[in-house]
C-alpha cells in the first residue's frame, strides 16, 4: 500500500482528484468507482473545477457507486443516487445513463445485486475505486465481520454507522438499517483503489487498516492484500500510526523516482 500523508483535508482532495484526472486523461472511457459520505465531497469539487477549466471531460466515463440504502428511491434526498447527482454528476458532462448506483428501491434486491456484479464485468471492471472509511473500519457498507471475499449483497448496518449517518436524516421519519453494498471481494478486483480519510475520528480505523492484522473485524485491512492501493490521509487521520516519518520518507522517495522517470 502507498500511504500519502498530507497537511489537511484540502490537500487530500487535491491529491486524490489529480489521480482521477490523470486516469481519465490516459483512458477517456475508463470505469470509475465512486463513494458517498462527507469525505469525498471536496475531491468531487476539485473534479468539477477541473471539468469547468476544460482540464478533463467525463463524457466517455462509466461509473459504479459502492452502495445505496435499501428502501430509498433515487429521488429521495438521502439516497446515494441523489447525493451523487447533487455533488458531482449534475455539474460535469458525464452521461447519467453510464452511472450506476445500486437500486435501493428494487423489487428484487437480491437479483439487483447479481445484476450489479454482472454489469461491472460487462464494463470491463473498475479502473479506480474510491473509498471512504467508517470509524469502525468499514468500506462501502461492509461492516466489521463482513467476509473479506464478499460480493455485492444486502448488509445490515451497525448501530454506530446508523448513528454516524443520522446527521443526514435529521428531518426524516425513516432511516434505513439495511443497504446494498459492493462486497469486499468485488472492491479488491478494482485495478486501483484510492482510500481517503481525514480528521481525528478516523485515526484508529486508519491505524487498524494499515498496521493491524488482516481481519474481518476491520474490513479495510483487506486492502493490505491489494497490489495497487493508495491511502491518502491528513495529519489528523495519520495521528495513530507509529511510523509516520517512515511513510513520509517513502513518499518523498517515490516522488523523486516518479519525477526522474517523467511519470
Ligand atoms: C459511502 C461509503 C461509506 C463511507 C464511510 C465514511 O458510500 O461507502 O463507507 O465512505 O462511512 O463516511 P464519511 O466520509 O461521511 O465519514
């Protein structure tokens, strides 16, 4: 895993957006995996700015989102489809027909999960999957104890996750306790993975992800098995790592190497 520790959330957004921009510039019809939550919003704003400055076009890009609440249709304000349209898709030239968010209102969600998996394969697989990180180490809605080789399926959310997301449901009578999520095995098949985490409340989950044992108790620790994962974090999220200086040293050396190779 490549660990990139940056000063603050704004630097994390800029660094990670640059990875996505480079990917699209290298392969205009690439397949991107997106995440929701608070963490990627600044990165999405960077992508919107890059589009507006004509640095990048999304017109040939396809995308898959990690997860969706079960029971919410795409026009529900708390649905992840609504979030993606609002925070990114409505502001760039992506073809909405090429964007896939698991259907939270499907009449047969089990079939919908199998269909979602098939669709990823038909598109040729995901080039870069973006991930946020739950305080309990979840990625997508793969809560602790999820199989590390799980596929897209319905998951029951932990109370901590429900509480963490309650801020978005303040005025609602119904907050779903179930979700469709891409599985950990599905995520690990992406050719590249970029995980973002910022703030002190992610520090323990980051330490467990990077330095802990590979365990279903911290689903993100499965990323240790992936050959092309970049973890982009701010100083606060890095604060419980024991070898911060070493990670920073490696990154400086990587940058020197990349520069000398013209990458
Ligand atoms: C959202 C998702 C979740 C979030 C995680 C962190 O699509 O998959 O795993 O990435 O809950 O959420 P924030 O960024 O709000 O702290």
